[in-house]
């Protein structure tokens, strides 16, 4: 068998007398960050709102998703509520509320059914869903009254 000495020498480390092997695209570096919504004109007339859309977003090989969120109600009084839904059926999807599966990193809370901001109060945090083994996910926002509310949500999907 012929071995190309030049190709072998690139991976050989003389200090340890062994061949080096490295991952060219490590799972720890595979992630997607995106702004899902940044709006101050959310009203109950069009509620509920789905982000990134009513069709959801694909997990597409990623196993974890987290949401960095900022919700502000309105002194009207209006309440804005956020939940997370998921499905594995992309033909006729039935969306399941998976909010209880999340872990809130700021308050160290688990089993949170939803996050809400009432009146002019601000609610913010980071909601992490590890091992979310589904095909599609989406964030659902419900506004209780016809007043402008604010939501800003960033999502981050990661492979490891």
C-alpha cells in the first residue's frame, strides 16, 4: 500500500508521536440565532400571533431551542401571554403546548406553563428547551385587550 508522506505529515504531531484528528465542523459550533419578533403593535383584534409563522420553524437537525424574550403589557390594561407549541406532523399539524417542558434560566424555574406581562409591567427571561425532539415549533402570543403590547423574542437552535 502506498502512503503519501506529505499528506500524513500534516496530521502527525512529533511532540506526542501520534496522528492528530480534528473535527472540521464540530456540533458545539452548530447553531442558528434569529430575531423572531420585535414589535410594539400587538393588539387583541389579530390575536393570537404565531412566530416565526403559523406553520412554525423546523428543528432541522438541531436538538435544543431557547428563547430570549421581553414582554410588556399596556396600562390599558392589557395582558400579553407567551407559550411554546410543537408538533412532529407536518401534513396536518396538531400543535401541542410544550411550555411545561421548558427551563427558565434566569429564575431557575421548571414547569412554567406560560409567561405574561400585565399592565405596564415588563417580563423577561430565557426559556430553554433541551432535547426537544419534534419536527416543528412555534411561539404563540395572545393579547387580552385592544391595546398595543410589546414583544421581542430571539430564538437560538443548537445541535449540541
